[in-house]
C-alpha cells in the first residue's frame, strides 16, 4: 500500500466527481505519493500544523494511471502517479490529525 495526503474537501469533491486530481497533476504532471516508510516524514515536512487532512491508502495494483518510482534529489525514491487517481484504488482512508506540537504520526 502507498499513501497520499490531501485536504478533506478535495477528497469529498473527488468522490462526487468520480476521480481524484491533485493540484500537482496540473502543475507538475503527477500526483505525489509516499511509501509507508515515507508518509510521516512527508506529512511533517509539507503539512505540519494543518487540519482537515485525510490520508488515502492506495492499492498500487489497482491504479489505472502509470505509477513510477522517481528519484527525488537528496530525498530518495518516491512513488508518483502520472494521471488521475481512480477511486477504486483507494482501499482505506484515515483522518490525519496533527498532534499538539503540529506534527503527525501514522493513524
């Protein structure tokens, strides 16, 4: 399972529209994902202190768009989805709630 962090409003909109498109798909050409080992660091680096977040658990075998593991300089290899995230690939969701200091732990 791989993971994606998004705002609850964006996830709700995706469920109404039938597919999820992160802003990065338009601006960078892919949706950022993380492995289980990377997701907490990603949350703390880019979302620290934010609220109304949801963590999507994605079955990579069910993805319809191309998934690539790309090298990110000085940070390792991360999964990137080069297209929309089909909703049936999302097997589980969790609220992602910041702790008192603004940091995150896996739900």
